[in-house]
């Protein structure tokens, strides 16, 4: 059985790992260099033509789809135009792939293509130019993020279960997003065909990885899995509409846009369905990994949605393209969330991240609606009455609304947490009550305090085992114990080693699924079947620690849990004083 990515035990690279790493990284770097030349060099957007080559008896192509900006001269063409010649060369009985070569070479060599078209029995000359708008650079940070995360995961855990599949899936994703879009005919046509091939491979690998994420090995997972053949549905459908660029079919070229959007939507639905099924099948700790992926997708898509929404409300003009490019930078949240899910899913409390993100999004949308429909006319009227420009009043009012978002968020955050994450909210309330109970208890009776804390924690956290250890008579022994798995004492050198550790640091230690530093300290508690250690020290230098086993829900101890339990330890220290 392979090791899991969260707990890699073997770091030795095999020849297969080196081959995979060097080959895919080299291909990606080559594509990235070509892509950088397109973005920062002479690369420009090219018009996308899809003619139908079998609609006339003489083989003259008929235009059935066109994607071109007005500045390119695209408004001079119309669906249904017969394309007679291109740059003086007859298009009768021309093959689709030859047509795309002629387009790309014309744009590359002459900076335009000159058509002779026939419309309503009249022949007209039409010129199409590349767009003067450069290809946006904003797609580069997410692409670099995908490649970086894939390389880091492979380097960190080369022999862990699922590492090679994860690396291959996201490296092919990075490669497919860094293809060239301009240049000679060979570059453009080759780049597009290469994109189609890499996208098919990417879709298949991503779905194959999602089927196993974050499921345990098959022998340890009795619940049914999504069948592997599902991973090949989208890859089979993906190239069908895009092949209309180069071949006569196989789908009707008139509905090219609808076909591509439908297939992309199918892929999105497929991903959501697989994640939803796996979310239902796994334990709470693994569900946190899925929530990290979802929050990454959420943080990537919401800024773009807000920008599109704002563009629909306000007249942004040429600024819209640049604002949209900045919004695309948020796609870097997807690779970052993947890395968090794979390696540090319990570093932060993902539930707190989700509640904060949702709340801020709701406030932004609400303020935008209020600003446009209600407050903007009022602010403009007030500014005019004071002798100022209406735009100045609107700007000041929007700034005031933005400043209000912080206190409103602070007020609504507890209510949102209680509504969507009730168990975590109840845990915080219970810890507050416990601290108050400990503070009011008989501080001279440590056994009573320990019994109170142990019983409350075992009830609130639903832990399997719980104990409170004190250092007395040169050894560590439990003064309270719940469960049967935590039943050892520490004496001799091990006891002295733990005492010195707690004298240097009182930071809680997660013995499982913690940071690298925590995992190094876990060896000092060898034999103690626990997951969390929360040390405390009293005013008279007495030492002890809370020792908690795994939760019955199989969930992990989050940073929020550790912080709240550290507050209990502080109160224990005060009581012990």
C-alpha cells in the first residue's frame, strides 16, 4: 500500500520520477518561452474563422462562424458570405487546414488578410487585421502556480500514493495553458492542435486524480468509487467542435460557441459531482481537503464575476480589459488551495476562511447594488448642492461604503459562523463556559479542576481519550484519564527531556498531521497514543499538559481548536497556582 501525500515516508527519486519531472518540465518551459514571446513581443489576437466547405456545389467555403473585434474589421463580414479568395488565391475546393495556414501566414507576413467575398450576388473586398490589443499576461501567474505546485509535490513525496498522477495532471494543465496564439502558419496551427491534444490529456488526468482525491487506498475504502471510464467522457467530446478549424466536421460549425461552452459546462458539472460524491464518502478530516479546493475555486471565480457585474452596471470603457486582467490574477488561488489541500489542509481553519470569503462577497455585491440604485444619485445630488462635481460625491460615498464593510463584517461574522458552522461555533461557546467554570472552581483542589476539564473536553470535542499530566516526583503521571489508550507514565531521561522541552516552549504540539517542527517533537512522546499536547505552567513553575486523543468524528485539530485549548491550559495554570 502506498504512502499518503500528507504523510510521506519515502523521498528517494526513482528513474521514472526523474524522467517524468525532466520531460514534462522541459516541455512546459519551452511552451512558456514561446508564450512569453507572444505576450510581451509581437503577438496579437487573431480573428477566428470557421467556414463550412461543403455548402456549395463548386466547393466555395461559406462563413458560418467568426470571432473578431470591430477594430479588426470583423464587422465587414457576415455569416453566410461566400469566401472567393484570400490574398489573391482562390479558395475553391481548399481544405480547412490549408485555409488556416493561409490565414496565419497572411497575418504574420503582411499584418492583414484580404478577402474577396460574395454577398447577395455582389463581390466585395474585405480586409481583416490582427487586434491591436495584446494577449493578457494575467494568465501567467496561475499557470506558473500549477507547475510550481506540481513540482513541489513530486519533490516532497515522490513515492507517495497519487503523487505521479497529481504531478502529470497539473503539469499537462500548465502546458496546455501556455501555447502560442500567433506567428507563422506552422506555429498557429501546430499550437492549436497541440493545445487540443494536451487539453484532452489534461481533462482525463484531472478527472482520474479527482476520482481518488482524497479517498484512501481501495483496500481501506469499502465505499463505491466513481468508475474510471468517466474520466474519458470530456476528453472524447472536447476536440469535436474545435476540429472544425481543420476538418469538415464532425459537428455542425454554426453552433461552435454553444458546443464549446456546453462541453466546458459538462466538465464543470462532472468535477462538482465527483467532489460531491467523494465528500459524502470520506471522513471529516478528508472533507477539509475538498473544502480547500472549493475555496480556491471560489476565490478564483468570484473576482471575475464581480468585475463582470460591475462592468454591466458602470461604463468602464477601455479600463474594463485591464481590470479583467487583474481579476484573472486571482486564478492563482486554485493552485495555492490545491497545495494547502495536499500538504497543509489543517494549517488554517478552512471553515473560517469560507465564512469570511462568503460574507465579504455578499457585502460587496450588496454595496454595489445600493451604490448604483440608491446611494449614487443621492451622493451626486448632495455634491452638487455643496458646489462639488457629482463624480466627486460618488467617489467619496463609495469610499465610505467600503470603510463600513470592515465593522459590518466583524458584526455579522459570528452570526454567519453560527448559521453555517454551528458545531465549531458551539465549541467556542463551550470553551468560554469551561474557562469560566475553571476560574470559579476551588483552585486548591487540582484533582477537581482536572476532572472538570477532562470531562468537559471529552464531551465537547467527543474525543476517544483524554488525560491531564503533571510533573511530580521526577516523573510525568496522569491525574485525570478518560478512555483506555492513554495510560503510560514518563520517567527517567524521557521525563527530564519533556520537562526541558516545556520550559523552553509552551506551544501546543499536534502529534499527527502537524507541521514539520511538530512532527519532529512527536518522537519525544513515543508510546503515548494521542494526537494533541497542550502544555501549561503555573506561577510556581509547576508543569503539566493536556493530552487529547483522536476525535470520534475522525476530524483533525484545527488551529482554532488549538488556540481555544491553549486558553484552557492557561486557566489550568492559573488554577494550579
